[in-house]
C-alpha cells in the first residue's frame, strides 16, 4: 500500500476555480483520435483517481485497460455479441427512469441526436449511434472498471466515485473520456477477452484518449438542473 505524506487542503480561490473549471468543461467524448497515449500519461490518471475515497478505504476498483490488439479483440467480440444477444449485466440496470429522470434522459439523448443530425423517431440511425458504444467510439484505450462482487452496491458506489475522478483527471490532462455502462451489457465478452473472474462485478467502461474536436458528437453539451432541485435544507 502506498502511504502518502500528510497533506493539507489547498484552501484557496485558485484551487476552487481550477476544480470548478474542470467540472464545467468536462464532457462525455463520443469520437476519439486513434493515436495511443503514452503509458506515463495513463499512469498519471490512474495515480490521481486512486486517491478516490471509498467505504473503509477498501478501494474496491480494479481496472483492466485494453489497448492495441486486446482492444481490437474486444471490438470484434462485441461486434459478434451486440446488439442481438440479450444483455446480462452483473449489476441490475435501472428499473425505470420516471418523471424528471425520464425527461433528463430524453433531453440528453435528443441533444446528441440533434448534433448528429438524427431525426426524432429515426430508430435505425439512433441504433447505429448506440452501436458506437461497442466500438468504444474509436478510442485507443478502454478501462473496464470492476468491483469486488462481495461488496455489492457500496462497492459499486465507490467505483462510481472512482470513475468520476478518473474522467476529471483525464480532462485535466487534456484528454477526452466517457463512462459507458453499455459495456457492462455483455460481461461474458469482457471476462473472456480480459480474463476477469467471477469474483469481480463489472461496473462500467471508460473509453479515453485524445478527443476528435471536429466530430459533431463532441459538439453538444448537457445541462444540469439548478442545484436547488437536488437539495433539501432542514434547519
Ligand atoms: C456511470 C455512467 C455510465 C454511462 N454510460 C454511457 C453509455 O453507455 N453510453 C453513452 O453514450 N454515455 C454514457 N454515459 C455518459 C452520460 O450520458 C453523460 O455523462 C451524461 O449525459 C452527462 O453528460 P456529460 O458527461 O457530457 O456531462 C454514462 C455516464 C455515466 C456516469
């Protein structure tokens, strides 16, 4: 286990501005340049994300990073499985998006389709775009994030925080990334190609690399609800 020197919080306006800017400018990248990243850059991202807080400091995340030939094998295996095979995620999909959650889900889908010139109701074109998930949107790397199966929901919560920090660290280095629950659709494919055991729950993937800034899929941005909509104050 790596021990870190005791560090004090950098309580400064500059630290807040930096973090705030990163959070406001990060977006999910859905088109990448194929050029692989230097290993040292990926290690910087991993070292930063490793600082994620977790229950009991268990740090249940493990990441399999597929690049090069392994990534090509993964793409080929997904092409053979998706989209016809039934999905069998290790962690249950959301049961239902209801009310405001359904509205936000639609809004973000339509935003993407509008950027891509896909008309509302064009199921064929939207299915084609969804299938891009299984090409990792052309990224040179994908990190498959797994949790210890015995840690259940809270292991997945810890991994979710890790995913957020991974993406933020990547963004701080000028990289594009996207979390992909879609990649958890076919755990058998991931287990076979990457050698992931049954003791690991597959949480999601993160495709990452240099963004293709010219691709229209990277030209739309999602909004957020007013924070007040997510807070209940009780004094
Ligand atoms: C856990 C998680 C899973 C996601 N899975 C997918 C996915 O399978 N495919 C996809 O295109 N986007 C996926 N996304 C990206 C979200 O759609 C995106 O984060 C959200 O719309 C907000 O947009 P932003 O990331 O650009 O701010 C996922 C995001 C998270 C956090």
